[in-house]
């Protein structure tokens, strides 16, 4: 079972990395097609202007914030340590911290300015979206473990519901960042592709650990 899962994860990881680097190249080159795509998508998302929606978007945006996800990751790591899953805890925590370094590295390399339209204060560059990167990693780790347990117990209906929940969370966080003017839609896609690549790689490492009977 682990062998087939590793193959699937490696394929997903490779595909997401290819899509990320292709998108990063487009952003760096400033291609007109990408500007057209961002303009249409950003305009559509920001078209639902309402003061109540702005407040809701700010709350949803925090679900992908670095400090918030880091705090939850630390709690998850401590829970694993208390249950004697020392190596698993170390891998999960290290993987999340690693996303911070990747986020900073690619922002410095791509150097894409933030959108001129903004409803909140933002610092640094725009591509890729750190919020989506952090959310993909943290919520993906938690829901991925839940999905594995459900599939192991042959509860496929709930397992696929968990996948849908993951997509909904990322979609809401991504839409909130575009709505607030913190990112372009392509920044969200970049953060998603990089986040899923990091997530699948982390699970590949964990599977190798679990195969050896380590915790």
C-alpha cells in the first residue's frame, strides 16, 4: 500500500513543481496573457464590494497567516510528542518552518510588486502567496492524516469530504487575499502549487519513516 501511495505522491509533487516554476517564469517575464488572466479574475473577486464582506475576508485571511498556522503547528507537534511520535513531530514542524524559507526565497527572486489596489497594509513582494503556502502545508497535514485514517477504516465518503473541506479552506483563504488586494490570483495559484509540492514531499518522508516502524 505504501509503495503505490509513494508513487502517486511523487507524481503530484513533480507536477505541482513543474506548474509552479512555469507560473513563476510567466510572472517574472510579465507576460500579457497572465496580466489578462489576473485582471479578469481579480476584477471578478473584488466586484463583490461590501463592508461586511471586507470584515469577513480579514478574518478568513488570518486562517492562512504565518503566526496563526505556526501556533497551530506547534500545538500539533506538542500533541505528537506527548504521544511519543517524536520523529513525526520533528518532521512536521521542520516542514512548516521550511515553507517560510521557501516563501522568502521565491519572493526575493521573482520580486513581483503588490497590487496597487489594497484594503490592508502589506509588506514585501507578492509572488507566491505565503498565506496559501502556509495553509496548504498546515491544513493539508492535519486533513491528510484524517483522510488516511478514514481510508484505512474504509470510510471513503468521509475521506472525500475531508478533501473537499481542504479545497474549501484554501479557496476561501485565497479569495480573501485577492479580495483585500494583498495578491493577484496568479500569486494564489503559485502558493497553492508550491504548497502542495511541499505537502506531498513531507508525506513521502513520513511514509518512509512509518515504513521502518519509527515514530
